C-alpha cells in the first residue's frame, strides 16, 4: 500500500472524501433509468433481471459493518481504497456485461463499496481539527443523498443518448478519480485497534442481514405470506439472536453490542431507520407522479430526465444545509438538529399531500424534504461519535449507515405494496391511484415524526465541537453539560 500523505490539509481531505461519498452513492441510482429495459438488454426474465438491483442492496448491507470494523482494526484509509477498487472493478464488469450473471456480479461488487461514507466520516474524526469536524462530517453524511439526487438526471441523460454500458464506464472513471485523489491527499490514521477479526460474527451478521433484506425486498414478488418469505424472516430472527449472543460473549466482537446499547447510540440508530424510510419514500413517490400520464388526472406526463432534474435540487439543498446543520449542532447540540430535521421532513410530506399538481410543487417539496434530510444526516454521525471510543468510530458509523439502509428497504417494500394495491385502470393497465401516493406521503410524514419522538429520548449533550474534542481523545461519552 503506498505511503499516505505526511501532513493532512483539512480542505483537501474534506473535499476528496465528500467526492468519494458522492461517487459511491451514485451507484444507487445508476441503473434506475434502465431498470424497465433490463430484461431485454440482458435477455433474462424480469424477476431475474431485478437481481441487478437486489444484489447491490445485499452486498452493501453485508459489507458496510464488516468493512467498518476492518477499518478500525487495519486502517480506515486502506479499507477506503479497497472499497473504491471494488467499485471500479464492479463498474468494469458491468460495462463489459451483456448477460445477467456478470451484471449481477458487477453490481454486487459495486455494493461492496458502500462503506466509503462511514469510513470517510471516521477518517475526518481522526484527522481534522475539532472546529472543522461538525461541518465536514455533516457534508460527508449528506453525500449519500447528494449523489443519489444528482445521479438520477445524469444517468437518465446518458441512458437516453448513449449506449447503456456508458453508465458503468462513467461510474468506473469517477471511481478512479476518487481513488487517485485519496491516494494523493488523504492520510492514514494512526488510530486503530488491531486484534483478530471476528470471522464467525461476520458470517452470522451477513447471513442474518441477507435473510432479512431478501425477504423485505422480494416479499412482494414471492408473496408476503408465502413459505419462502416467512421462512427467510424466521431464519433472520433466529440467526440474528444467535449472532447477538455470540457477539456478547466473544472477546473481540464484530459489533460491540454493549456500546450499541448505550442510550445515545441506540436511539440514534432507531431514529436513523425512520429517517431512512422517510428519505426513500420521496424517491419512490415523486418520480412516479412526474412520469404517470396526464390522463390519470394527477400524473404530469414528464420524461425520466425531467423527473431527475426535478429531484436534483434536493441534493444541492442537502449539501447547502450541511454547514447549517453543523452550526445548529455547535450551538444547541446534535440532538436538537436531528429533531429539527425530522420536523422539516414531516412538513415536506404534508406539503406534498396538498401540492402535487404542478412541476414546481414537486421541486418545492423535494427541496423542503432535502433540507430536512441535510439536517438529520449531519446530526447522526455527531451523535454516534460523541458516544463511542475513537477506536470504534468506523464500525459504529457503519452500523448507523446500515440502519438507514434498512429503513430505505422497508420503505421500498411498504410503498410497493400500497402502490400495487390502491390502483386505477387506464387503457387496460393498472396504475397507482392518487390516494395511494397520498397514503405513502402520509406514512413518510409519520416516519419522520416517529424519528422526532425517538430523538427526544437521546440524552442532551454539550455542543458537538466539545464532544468531538473530548470524545476523540478518550473515547468516552460526554455527559457533562446538557443541550440547554
């Protein structure tokens, strides 16, 4: 592994890590423009072609906590570089694919890069001065939403005008740029635990998460009461219970469940599930409203590219509100920031129920929700890092990222059921009804309000810079001064 830079430059470190986060989050929306065409492009049944999406979800869920723990043990920059290499390799495999199997393999490799964002946040904790940490981690955390929002119009533009393989060649090129910049400008942290990797814990967590997320993501296709779906849910429960017992009794666990059970960490992770649900509900509802035909009476009949352009400003708003989020956290504490963000998200969905008949209505709604997501995504890593030792930062942030991913998966499943059940008939085709979209919006608002309630149980903390400076030094919770 090449030697890391000797003296970190804060501005360069923040810019490079945020770019890497955006590049990795792009892969989540990369295939959306070609999903309807995948069966024809890959000469495969639609149910099989869907694995090009499912494989990424499963690989990301497994890789995020495992790579985070390896980062704490062996070096965060080293694992960040490995993640970017996997992204590039996956992009190349997909770029060369014309059949299903290599496409699924490539998409799984891309999913294995998902730990870049929590690794980046952890590197920032180790390398940046305390006064820069809040804004930097807020920006890095928001890059997950920024990349997704900006990626959709870019991917739609490429898919409409170029060969679909160019989606993956562009992804690979961006990954290579990020890799070179990390090699040149991001230092390796001296904060690491060493020790032995919990292989059984890794296998157990992987098996449990795969069973859980596979049941959630494929339940609608297989039937929610079908034997396969119920069997996977049951297997997930059993495996994760056994895994939890193992983690509590092994000397060097993959996930320190005692740290995870701390009130601040536990309630932040629970709120993250609800926030992940809220964020993804917007991504499911708004593009469909924009693309449904005007003959429905509520669809706007726009192209996928237009839908992407409508969503893009929300990513810019998330980025713009990252420093605002950090400022509120410095002044009032990240708990308050998280609660404010949850209320903004809920207000955005309430606005959407009332305003959904014009393109500008949906631009406004996406920006309001994006502002709320920017607040919440900036607060969550600050809350996590204020409650865990510096030697466990990558693993703890990775687990928090996983919680958000579980929220998005549940949102996709629930919204899919609602939109499939509440339909109207148009030209012999069943399409989601206006009330179906309003129900999903109401559930999205409810999830955000649930996050607000959960966040209220997080202990009040002193401002985030104080937590960062003391927490990174000794790794203990900062219980001294409350938020107010």
